[in-house]
C-alpha cells in the first residue's frame, strides 16, 4: 500500500462552545496527527481575537482566518475552525475538499460552557445565550452545507464523541 498523497485531514466546525477544541485534541491523539486550532494560530500571529475585532473589524478578521484555514488544511491533521469561519464563502469552498464534522450543541449545554470572556461576538448588553442562539441560527445552514457528518456534543462524554469521529475518519481513508 502506498503512502497517502495528502496528509490525513479532518476539519471540525460548529458554534461557539460546541467542543471543537476539546474533542479535536482527543481525535488528533487517537489518529496520531497534529491538532491545529485556527483561532489560536490567528491570535499567535496577529494578537488577541477580541482586539482584532475591536481594532480592525470582523471583515479583516475573516480574511486572516481564511488564510490560516487554507494553510492548516494543507498541513493536515485535525483542524478546529472558529465558529464563524463558515460565514466566508471562500472558506466554505475550500472545505469541500476535506472531511468536515459539524459539532452541534443544545442551548442548555451551551449555557454551562459560555462563561468567562474572550468571545467577542457574545460581548455587549444582550444576554450571552440569546446572542449565541441568534448567531447559531444565522450560521446553522453553512455548518450543514459543509458537513459530511453531524455530531451532537450536548450530553455525551467528549472522549466517546472523539472515538466515534476518529473511527468515522479512519473509514473515510
């Protein structure tokens, strides 16, 4: 059997607090590949994401994000995208060439996960859960558009979810 032409890649998409980072790290360990968090890459290269939003706006951030996503999927591994990456049409087109898992989550589960700061789109006077719901509804169709598999992370252990996704990804090879 020859080596794969492209490195094993798996992309995780979904709303804020769906568990993309925690599940993604576990999947990467199981598949013995790198884990890439595109938000962390952007922050490392350009500074904190809330500051980027405040100083340059969402459009500028999405341009940076698109470039980081393209680089990450080219490298291979488990790639966790920020919740809004799918809002960019060019990013969605790029994802068509890779296996994508949409991690979805219930409002009830999110209510326990979105505490603390660092989520610029949840900042403001509105209730964070109300804002999260609105953002999720705006993006849901894009998540579904790019997804090859949808997994709910609301009530099951993250390890179980990671095992299922890793097994699914191995079947795709």
